C-alpha cells in the first residue's frame, strides 16, 4: 500500500520516469542485493533519461520537418552543391 502512495505522489510531481524505474526495481529480484545509493542512482539515471527522451520527442515534433526520417547521412554533399562533409563531422560546443 505504501508503494502505491509513493507511485501516486511521484506521478503527481510529474516524475513518471522515476515512478516507472521504481516499479521495475520492485519487480526485479536482484535489486535487493544493491545498496540504497546504487538503487537511487539507477532511479535518478532513469528519470533523467526519460526527461531527455521526452524533450527530444517534443523538439522533433516542433521542427515540422518535411521528412521526419531525415538524417545527416542523407545530406547530398556532392562537390557541385558546395557543401563540405567535414563540417558535419565536427563536434559543436
């Protein structure tokens, strides 16, 4: 019963990733062997990952790309176009 209350509170705080990770931990028998700090770290990592995925999906939806499956590899970099392929391989900071 206490777990259900915690899950409800996590979801009301919009911590859905944390709630899902907690449910997964409760169903996985090997988790009890881990320390509190290790389990907490896994929960936090999952919450961050969930937020990042949700943000990426939202940003991609906002771009309204003509071709939703576009990728950098598909860019036409023939010399006639004057696009340097090396520009795409550089990391941005």
